[in-house]
């Protein structure tokens, strides 16, 4: 038994104390160094690092990387001609100043080059025939440069190129057929440029293109014509493109689309047949637009949709059949809208498949959410941030036994929801940051220890020995170490902003003295007596008048029910949520 408690590192060390093993180890390590030298000696420029790697898929590779920054010339003469991957990059604050001509092709080309990255280097243009003869080149990464225009001659001879990344440049101009030599291209990214127009036949010869990213360009409109040449597209992104609407002809052309990202645009409405052509769509992002309603049958033909984000819009309503036919929907984000109530029918199609739902930042009362959660037993992740919640009842997730991730950050919780967490046994990610917690007790900490990812920052932690003492003990002895170290005291004022990492027990204020505590108990008891006396007196008074008032009250109550007959469910008291039986009759299960 005793032996088993040694850390495994000790056993290994003990093993190698044996002289024979030490000798073998020495031999093995020298031969490893020689192997990497013996095959082909790698020449390497001073300012770069070079190594040969082995990857079961790509085989052996010589990688050269020059990333120190402030470089004015690529030391191409000193780079090994057998290099497979060349990375020229620079830290953000030390950009290179480089130009590239046909340096990789003359006098003898880097025939084995598979990937070329020249990043953050202020490259102003690519130059003609720069990559001529680099038949094995698969990937070019020229992100974070100063390219303003590109043209077909830049990419001559790159018949095997599959990936071209040109994000974060200043590209304005791209003539027709810019990419006509790149007949194998699968991925093209042009995000964060200054492209205002897609000229006709821009993407000619890109029949194999699968991924296109045009995000963050001031396009304002998309010309359907250009999509005729890229009909196999699977992923299309145009976030932040100043789009107000899309000509649905485009969807008709790229009907195989599986992922569509149109976030951060200016869509105000979508017609019910907007996405009717996209029968294979799996992921749709429409967050950050100005949508105010999702109409019935909006996604009726997108039956494979799994991920739908409608966050940061102006939605007040999801129509009763807004999610019709979405029987594979797994992740739904409706956070940061103006939703204040739900139709339960809306969620009928997704009850068996929905795994995460984000309610954060709406005008939702907790009981609206509680009633919906009852019909979503499969749910694994729930976002309840920014809902001004002062507390969450212990039985809130009683129907959601599979809950793994819970975000209740940015609320007004003053006490740790210990009872709630004892009922969510599988929880692995928990965010309660940005609340008003002052302290965590022993039990709370023990519960948190069992949760893999916990965020507790930005609460109003009180740093006296009673409140923070136990937390400091847990900080030094348990897995909560790094979680607790990040916290900062909020009170008393003299310790505000001091982080737990630099805190010690002695620096904490002592607990309020026991004498004070006794006094407050006595004061409390006296108050209680007064209250009881007042209540008895009040009750005596009331019984006399009760008979007179009974009938009028009854009448009022009836009137009220008559006004809102359909709201009866939402009037249910929160405390008794657990006892309401889920209104399954509203949900045509399995339909
Ligand atoms: C481009 O190069 C930069 C710097 O090496 C790297 O961080 C980035 O991931 C690369 N992009 C792609 C798509 O390979
Ligand atoms: C980028 O190019 C433009 C126009 O060619 C030039 O005015 C600007 O100075 C360049 N920026 C840098 C950082 O080199
Ligand atoms: C590159 O493309 C050419 C022409 O299509 C082809 O013959 C060659 O095998 C390709 N090279 C590789 C490494 O795939
Ligand atoms: C739901 O899918 C079925 C089968 O594909 C289809 O017939 C029906 O029209 C769809 N519903 C809507 C509202 O589009
Ligand atoms: C839903 O997903 C499952 C696999 O996860 C798939 O077999 C099924 O065909 C999908 N249903 C629809 C309507 O796409
Ligand atoms: C909503 O919550 C999900 C996970 O629960 C998360 O992935 C997503 O980023 C959240 N949305 C926003 C807008 O914060
Ligand atoms: C909550 O709202 C604040 C302020 O609007 C925002 O900064 C924060 O990202 C939101 N948090 C979440 C999780 O939604
Ligand atoms: C806690 O984390 C700090 C810094 O990350 C580390 O130095 C210390 O050894 C850790 N203590 C325990 C008990 O894990």
C-alpha cells in the first residue's frame, strides 16, 4: 500500500538511478540528436528557428520560422531549400517591413514548399509570378499586411493551392477572374479588407471552393452573379458587411450551403421563404441584426439546422410556429433581445433535440423560463446572464437533470445558490461572475470543487476573517486554487481591489466580536416580540370586518381571471414550480 502513494515522477526517477539505465538513456538521447542532423543537414538563418517535425499525416517536414519582428529583408538565401513550411511573422508591436517578389522561385525554387506564411509584415503588393514553379504550395497566408489590390498574375502557377488567406489587408480592388489560376482552391478568406464591390466573374474557375469569408468589408450588397461560379460552397461568411437584405437568388445558387454567417449586419426583417433553398443548412448566425420578429415557418425547409443564433436583435416575439420542422436543432441563442414571454408551442418541435439555450439579457421573468425548461428535459447548457435576478429557486432545474453548463453571471445574486447546485449533479461549467456574492462557506466551496470550470470574479467579496478565511484555506489546498486567486476584495474599503493571491489571513479584519453578535441577537428577539403583538392586535381587528369584505374580493379575482385566461400558467407561483406538471399536452411529442 505504502508504495502506491509515491508520485509517479518519483518512481521514474528511482528507476533511472540505476547506472545501466542511465547509460542506455544517454545513448538513446545522443542518437536522437544525430538522427535529426544525419538525414539532411538543415541550414538556418540566424534570426530564425528551424526544426524538422514529423506528423503522421503530412510526413516529415522542415519548418522555418522567423518571428522576432522588425525584419526588413527575408533572409531567403540562408533558408534551407528543402523547407516545407516557412513562417515569417512579427509581434503586433514590431511589424516587419517586407516586399515579396519571386524570391522563393529564383534562382532555384523551393520545390518542397507546402505552406508559406508572411504575416504582419506591411507587404504592399504581391508582384507578378511571385509563386511560379512552387507546384507543391498548398497554403498561402498573407494576413495582416498592406495589400491594396490583387490580380490574376499574382497567383500564376499555383495549380495545387488549396488555401488562400488574405484577411486584414487593405484590398479594395479585385478585377474579374482574379483567382482563375487557383483551380484547386478550397478556402478563400478576405475578411477585414476594404472591398466595396464584387465584380462579375470575380470567382471564375473556383468551382471547387468550399469556404468563403468576406466578413468585415463595406459591401452593402452582394451581387448574385458572382455566386454562379462557386456553386459548391459549403461555408459562407459575411459578418459586418453592412447588408440590409440578400437577394435570395444567391441561396438558390449555393444550395449546398451548410454554414451561413450573416451576423452584425442590418437586416430588419426576413421573409418566411428567405432560406427556403438552403436545405442542407446546419449552422445559421443572424446575431447582431435588427430583427424584431421571427415569423411562422421561417426555417421550415432547413430541417438539418443544428445551430441558430438570433442574439443581439430586437426580437419581442418568436411566432408560435417559428421553429417548425427544426427537429435537429441543438443550440439556440436568443440572448440580448426584448423577449418577455414565450408561446410554449414555439418549442414543441425542438423538445427532444435542444441541448443549449441562451436566455441572457431579455426582459424575461424567471417563471416564464421555468415553465419552458420543464418541457426541455434534454437541455445541457442554459444562459441566464443579465436578467437582474436577485435569486434562483432551488428547484429551478428539477426537470433538467442533464445540465452541464450554467451561466448566471451579471445578475444580482447575494447568496450562493447552494441548494440549486446540489440538484444539478452533472454541472461542469459554472459562471456566477458579476454578481453580489460576499462570501463562500465550506459547503459552497466543497460543491465548487467538483465543478471543472468555475468563474467567480467581480463579486462583492467581503474580506474579513469570517467571510474570506475559509476561502483562503481552500485557495492554498484545493483545486480551486487558480479560481480563487483571481478574486479581489470589495470590502472593507481599505482592502478594495486587493487580490486573493496576495492576501494572507493576518491582513484580514477580525470577525465582528462575539459580544456584538450577542447584542444583535437580543435586539432581534425584542423586535420579534413587538411584531407578534402587532400581528395579534391586527388579526383581532380584521376578523370583525372580514365578512363585509369577502364578497367584493371574490368578485375582483374573477374579473382578473376573465381578463387573462391564457396567462394562467405564467401566474403560477415560482416556489411551486416543481409541483406543476409539465404541460406535455401542448407538445405533440415525436411529431
Ligand atoms: C497565419 O499566420 C499567423 C502567424 O503565423 C498564424 O497565427 C495564423 O494562424 C495563420 N493563419 C492560417 C489560416 O494559417
Ligand atoms: C499602406 O499602403 C498605403 C497606400 O499604399 C500607404 O499610404 C500606407 O502608408 C501603408 N501603410 C503602412 C503601414 O505601410
Ligand atoms: C500538382 O498539380 C499537378 C497538376 O495537376 C499534378 O500533376 C501534381 O501531382 C500535383 N502535385 C501534388 C504534390 O499533388
Ligand atoms: C416541414 O417538412 C416537410 C417535409 O420536408 C414539408 O413537407 C413541410 O412543408 C415542412 N414544413 C414547413 C412549414 O415548411
Ligand atoms: C438529424 O440528425 C440525425 C443525426 O444526428 C440524422 O440522422 C437525421 O437525418 C437528421 N434529421 C434531419 C431531419 O435532418
Ligand atoms: C449564449 O450561451 C451559449 C452557451 O450557453 C454561448 O455559447 C453563447 O456565446 C452565448 N451567447 C452570447 C451572446 O453570449
Ligand atoms: C451583460 O451585460 C453587460 C452590459 O451590457 C455586457 O457587457 C456583458 O457582456 C453581458 N454579459 C453576458 C454574459 O451576457
Ligand atoms: C496554486 O497556484 C499557484 C500559482 O498558479 C502555484 O504556485 C501553487 O503551487 C498552487 N498551489 C496549489 C496548492 O496547487
